[in-house]
C-alpha cells in the first residue's frame, strides 16, 4: 500500500475514517453509538460500510491492473 499511495493520502484516509467512527460514538453523547440508540442512523452506517467496501474493491482492482500493465512491458 505504501508503494501505491503517498504517505499524505494514507494519513488523510486514516484521519477521515477515525473522524467518522468518532462521530458515531460522540453523536449520542453518552458513550453509546448513535445507531444503537436510534435506528434512524443505521442508514449512515450502511452508507459508510458500502463506501469502505467500495474502497477495498477499488484498491484490489487497481493493484491487479498495475500488475497486468507491468507484465505487458
């Protein structure tokens, strides 16, 4: 992963993930994740999970494409 992404990109991604997770915990204010307290927030968690799955899928496919292109040279 370090070979493909710059250190700044990895840091930015990590900070954004931590902010999203922290907002889930802090949003309710009593130490419980907001989605556990109110079901209206479940859609936010599902959306975040789908973005995360999409990021992983994209990273895997970009890695495969990079290997294929390197083999053609």
